[in-house]
């Protein structure tokens, strides 16, 4: 079976850390699609159906986590924990160093889906 490298497919692209290059390889298209194709509620459902899981040790389903958010509580804040201080753990640092806009795009998609007012990384 062929391996599909979704997160790392563009690694090694010269200048991937810059906005123009990230957009040239298709960056921020997922965000544009989220805005055009989904309401926030429908996007949460789509993430549930996708089976996407967190990158932490438990691999918790992202859509389930998103559905736990109280419906009528505002303002809403999103905190993306990009600190990798566990000994010997470099799984996320590599992604952030190689493709920081990928992290930002993910935060923006989550903020839209969850109707977040302020996001922190």
C-alpha cells in the first residue's frame, strides 16, 4: 500500500516557511475551502466524520473534542500548545520549523469551526 504523506508532503521545498511559497504549494486552500463550503457547525461534523485525531499520546478524536465546547459561551478562546518540552519529543517541532503556516492555517480553521474570538499559539 502506498504511503500518503499529508503533513510532510512539501517538506524540503525551498522557502516553505514563507507565505508566498506556502501558498504556491496549496497552502491556505483548506482555509478558503472551509469558509466557502462549510458553516462552522458543518465543519465540526466534517471533522468528526474524517476521523482526524490529535497528535498527543492518546490520539483523541478531534471532532469529539470540538463537540464538547459549550454552545452559548462567549467570548471563546483557542490555545494551541506548541511547546514541546517533554524529554525526547520532537514530533511537532519538526512540523512547526518546516511549515509554520500549516500550523497557523490549522489554528484558523479550528477558530472558524469553533467560532473562536481570540486564538493563541
